[in-house]
């Protein structure tokens, strides 16, 4: 169980690019990174495309005014001149900027934590992976839901054969908050998400389904998609060619089948993810609506509900328990777990502890690359007439 005690020698000197007052995600990053104030210390940033607004915002966060920079280039160059300069940067900007900022950060010798989807193309992701290896730097991707402890319980139970051979995978991430186009032009944080020049080749496939796809891989790392079929729709026509709804069917290498529904036009639905893994002996089901419970259903027996924090759970699961079973954990704790793992990975990398690094399970550059590949294959299938394509 975690209680805030330090896991590394000192907090990492941390900065943000983006994540300012008008963004939707910056506060989640700060909640995650600073939940354990022994892991990160926010000391600098380029928080906003409007420098004055970014400086005011940074000062209100407690960052010194002279370390609130007009852009990421100044942030990296000026901090490199300081003895107490930053060591790691989080990128919380629109998708189309991720590649250039991540590349500049690695060239400046910084570790990188980046929003998803990581980049527009797998070619860019492989280039950044090679550069990170050359510079011996960590690249983490903020699949922020993946820090919920019960996902590690699912992983352990599947690895132990408790549900038998996996036959079906049912994935869903849907909400209804874009069922109309009211916010597309008014809401700055929404506007860029439906602009392919900034968002890339997809909307909900990149913005939503990459989260759930990564969690499925975290839960069952041995499962590889052989081919998929994607059908995507723009129910708000102005969003075309980007989709606000997508249906994906998958065929796995072991013969299992799967499906993914990603949508922001599921009218009336609140944001929710659902993961059901069906095996030959039993099934597991988890949802972020109630992340403290895991359904375990063995064929022929009454269904069981496993509760977060209980001693009957796997040790790897309970290692990231924070508040105790009597108290509710949620998305903030999930982000905190992810950021703690980023800190542990960075520390292990800096110390040259390859064994500790290899044992960490967290969304790394390979997870980011896999998310980009997922989007590319879905878009290729959909744009080819919703046909089956090999997963490349």
C-alpha cells in the first residue's frame, strides 16, 4: 500500500508544456504528479500559447515568474543553463505539437511524459523511440486510467490461467457530450480535437479508444491482434473526415475475437469505459464507473465481486492501493499511480538500474507506439471501405 513516503532519493525537477488555464487535462497531470510530493516538484513551465496568460497561471500555481516561459524552446534552453534546471517535462498540448516538442526535449537531455495519442504516425514514434534510447531517456504516455489497481488484478488472474484461454474481448469507451456540435467552435479545448490539422487522422479513435486499447494490452500482454475491421462515422457532418463514432472488430492471433465501441455521441451517456474478457472457464469485467469492483464470473458458479484493497488480491495489485478498502479511489489516484511509475522509471534509468526498469509495468514509448499503430490500422480499414486489414 502506498502512503506518500518517498520511493526515490528526491523529487524530480519537473516542468509542463501546455496544461494551462483553458486546457482540460493539465490539472489531471498536476494531480497525478504532485499527489506524492516526494516524486515530482513543479518548478517551471510554458503553460499557455499566450505568454502573459501562461505566466500569470504559472505564478498562481506557485512557479517563480522568471521560470514561466513564453514557449517550450525558451523553457528548454534557459533551464539547461541552470544548475537546478528541469529534468523531466510533461507535454499537455494538442496532438499535432507532440512530436516536435518531444524531440526537442530529448535533444535537450530531458525525460518526457506526453499526452496521447503520442504522434500522428508510427514512423514518428519509432524515430522518437530511437532518439530516447540514444539519449538514455524515458518517454512515458499518460494513459491516465491505466493506474487503477484492479487492472493489475485482471492481469495476474489471466496470467495464472484463472479464466482459461481467452476467447472474446469486449471494449467500450463512450460518452454523449459531443452529441451536438454546440462546443465544436465555442470550446477551445474541443475545437482543435475535430480539426485534422491539429488532431491528426482521428477524433474518438485517438482521443478515447487508445485509453481502452492500452488497458486491454496491460491486462493481457500476450494477446496480439492479427487483423481488424473498422467502420467510423461522422454523425455531425462538419467533423468529417474525423469520426465521432467508431466500431472496430478484431481477430487475435490465438483465435480470439474482439470488438471496440468508441463514441462521443452516445447521447445521454456519461463518460464510461467497460472491459470484459471472456475465457474458456470464466470471465472478468471492469468499468471505470465503479473502478473499485471487479466481476469474476466462473461458469456454473455464482458470480463474485472482488473489491479493491482486500488482502485476497494479488500483491502487484495491492502495491498501488492508496486509501484503504473503506474509502473511494478514483481517477486522481490512477493518475498518481502512473506518475509514480514514471518517476520510478526515470530514477532507475538515471541510476542505470536496468533490472528495476525492466520490472516496471507502465505506459512507455512502446505503449505509445502501439496506440499510434492502432489508430493507423483503424483509419486504414475505415477509409478502405470498412474492410478487414492485417494489423501492421
